[in-house]
């Protein structure tokens, strides 16, 4: 059986039964989406790394205690844990000051070591920065729904429950978020 | 724009059966109010099967809806361009934590 065809549920089951390799496969499968979600929430790569670790340590503890019972919904479950940890972080630190450049960008994100050429890195970071800046221009409520739905893969119903609003409100915020992003793209002459 | 939509909509490729709906159902579809929320839910694959068929069928015959749906997919595509990765150190820390938790058990 191809590894990428094994469901999250099977991997979780095998991990709980003692197969450590299954956790690594799960993390590798979802790490980018989860990290992107956290990073967009906290807007700081160092804090995002810490929260990413904390999130998975909590995931591990819950799995070992057999507290996970959400059939086939691993990624939304992890996203909810990550979001709660991010909220706790802001409560504790009252928004830590970020190290940013003149545009308000997180400078350490750009220092990421990779196998890309310099030119590839510049193009990628420019493209990422454009999208991230546009997302950051959205009102908080719209931004939150967009991050949780698009990157965190929570359903609109789950987002509505989590943020204590109706599903129509969650959908409305997402509609406004996408409309605003489209306008920002047109304004910046970005081709979608 | 309609041609563009047909070429780029994976939903048509995944739901070819909807193209063969009978005329009665098609008329029924035309009578239903398709909202922006429906398009959003379709784009994120959250519609139940019946509603999904109605929305896809309405899209087939409504240029305005096609344009709206295309706009949603276009922004979603742009959002997909932003994806950042955690450091390998973070992954190692997590896996070590898992191993030690396993030893304790």
C-alpha cells in the first residue's frame, strides 16, 4: 500500500498502538498547513515555531491518553488546538513586539535556509509576502475565518461553533474576506 | 468567461453525472435560489450531494454565477501560493517528545 494512501485514522490508530513512524508521517502530511495557520495568526516565525511544537506535544499527550475521538478529522482537531494555544499566548504576553522590517514584515522568515537558488528565494518570498500582506489587511473577523477555513481546514460549521457565531455569519465573513482579497489583488495588479 | 470556467472547473470533471440530469430536474434547479454562500460551500466541498447537484446545474446555465464562482476559485488559488514550513528542529523536538512519552508509558 502506498504510504500517502493510508488514512489519517489508520495512522493515528497505529501510532497509539506504538508505531512511532506513523506520527512522523502524519506530521509530514499536515505540517505546512498547520504551521501556515499558526504563522498567519501570530505573524511571527519564532513564536509560530514554539506554538507548532506546543501544539504537537499537546496532540501527542491527548493521543497517548486516548482523548482523540474525532473520526477522520485530524487536521481540524490540530488546528483547534493550535488556535487555542495562540490565543493563550496572546493573553499571556499581551502581544509580544515583533522584529520587523520597515514594511512590518517578519524578517526572520526570509532568512530560512533552503536548497533554493537566490533568485528562486526572492521570487517565492515576494509572492508569499504579497499574499500575506493582503491577508493581514483584512479585518480580524474576516481574517480569522479565512485562516481557519482555508489553511486550517475547519468546516464553516466548526468555525461558527468555535467563534460563537452562526454559520451564516461565518460564511458572510468568508465572502467578504474573499471579495476584499480580490479587490486588493486588482488594486495591486496581481493576477489571480 | 464561460469557456474559461468549463476548462478550469474541476468540479465539472468530478461531477459529470450532473450534466445528464433530466429536464424536469433542470427546470427545478433553475427555480432554486443559488446564493453566494452556496458557491462558497461548493468551492470548499461542504454541500450535501443534492444541493451540490443543484448548484452545479445552475452554474451550467448561468453566466453570472459562473463568473462569481470563478472569482472565488481564483482567490483560493492565490491563497494556496502562501504556505510556510516549520524548521526541521521543531519536527525533531516533537518526535523526541513522542518517543519519551512512549517510554514513560
